[in-house]
């Protein structure tokens, strides 16, 4: 009897244990739905490079290779190992449950954390380092843990026509815009470069002293001068300060990239303007001019300007002398254009030099022989006049000269005698 009872009790005990184990299993089963963030253990990496993850309660999920990491990899073992406990997000259910009940993503969980970190960086005004992945229309894409975009205008302070030079390189960027919901991340390198240049300009402006000579690099040429970078700040060399001689355009003397020595003429820290001079560091064209072309010498020059009163002739770079209209020819000249023309090369004679006043007088006619004076045509045809000495009306010598009274007296005396005879 007792044995029968025991026989009957045993199944009851077994059924109770089965009920308890089943309830335990049911308690372990968690309702999982797409969009849930869950934790699981890596069980297997299959031959298709898919990661099988145990989610508890006998449930499993699968992570496709494209959803495993934000970074590139050759094999999933580079990202996870069997036994790792990882956070994943449920993407969707799977009808074919042989490989698992759900499609999972580890990459999107990682991206969510990246977006949170990027938001903190943006709020704090900090910067990030990221490699440029490729060139796209309108700019560049970078890998910041998530895809970021750099507009072409935000890659450098100057316009860059070829963006391919940046691909594959890592740069520091500032976040301009961020929207995790829209997965939008706009970055800029330009604002960091501008800030750096601003600091350099401030330091350069503080260090520059008026009258000092510094070295610089020609960075830009314009019609009115050249911009030279000196210690991180650009200063203007006006066209009149490039050379002692007159030039039509700065490119006649300079090229972009030239290293030059300049003298600081003025510094305006508030406007960040610097005036520079190149010619002040060059020997003056009037120095030792009297030894180079002494008075009386003949030199070749080029006519630079023709005016109403003469012509200015350049006898050496930076030295122009005046040929006055009266020194152009021995004959009368109505206008200097009758004798010379602009850009004509002529020989001139140096009449005088005044280096202090930067004046030099030149002559063209001094190189020509003066014509012989011409006699009047009427005098050539008339016969020579006899050399008759005219009597003087002054009493210079009583013995050798006659007075007017003597001549009239004799004539009256003769007239009176003839009248008496009649």
C-alpha cells in the first residue's frame, strides 16, 4: 500500500519539478520588440561572418556583418569574441528562426553612444580628429564614428579646387551643426585655421616695430601693390614702394612666393593694417650718381614722358632727367613731340646733376654741331659799298674834324661873293 502510494507520489513530485523549471524558463523569457535595446552574449561566429547572440530565455538573434561595427574590418573576430556580452538594438523579427529570432545591430548602439559624445563635444565647443574618407559632391565625408560632412568651403581658408589631396588624411575639425535624429553632422576645418591665423596676426602686430626690417613672403599681387606675409600677418607694399624706378605693375618686379626684405613703415593694430617698403632697403639710384654719369658725359636713355616744356628721359632705373625744350635742337621747336616720342631711346648729354634735389638736366642739341650763321640774300646780290668816312658832328679834334659852323660858313661866304658880282 505504502509502495503504491509512493509510486503514485513520485509522478506528482516530478510534475511539480517540471512545473517549476517551466516557470523559471518563462520568467527568463523577456518580451523583445523591434527598437528595444537589449544585452546578449556572443555564442557563435558562423561561416557567413554573422554573429549569433543569445538573448536569454532560449532566444537568439543574429548580427549581419554590416551591422556589427562603424569601423571597417575583415572578420567579425576583430570586433567581438565568443563569450563577449554586448549591447545590441533589435531591428526586426525573423520569420525563419533557424538562425535566430531577431535581426540585431551592435553598430547602431555604438553610433548612439557616438552621437551622445559628439553632442557633448559640440556643447563644450571642443574639437574632434577624424580621417577624410572620400570626396563627394560639394565637399568631403569624414569618419567621426558616424558619417560627417565637410563642405568644400569649410576645408581651408582659401578656395581649393582639388579636394582629392585631403582624402585619407586626418584633420582636426569643429562641429558646426549636429542633429542625431536626422543623423546630420556638419564639420569645419576653416574656422580653426582662421582662429589660428588670428592669434598669429595678434602676435605679429605686437612684435612689429616701425622702422624695423623683416623678412616676408609675397602672397598676392594686385594692380596697386603686393601683399607680403610677415610673421603670420599680411602687409601691403604699395606699388610706389616696390622699386626706385617707375613700374607699371608689381609683377614687373615680384612673383608670388618670392622671399623679400621689407621695412615697416606703419602699423595699425586696430585695423590690422601694415604698410611696408621694399625700395627702402635697396640702394638709392641717386647714390654716387655723379661718379657714374659725370657732368659732360653722354649716356643713352629712354623717353618716359613728353610734356609741353620738354621730355623726361630715364638714364638709369629710378633716375629721370629733363631735356628742356630749349635743349632739344638748335632751331626753334614748337613742341617736344617734333623731336622725341615716348619710349624712344636717345643719346643725351649731362648738363648738371643735383642728387640732393634728385634733379638732372640733359641736352640733345649739345650733341649736334651748331649751324653756321646765314647771310641775307639781298646782301649777296648788291655790290660792296665804298669805305667812305662820315664826318663827325662832334669836336673831337680841331685839326682833323670839321664843325657844322665851318661847313655852313663856307657855303654862305661863297653864296655872298657870287651875289656881289651879279
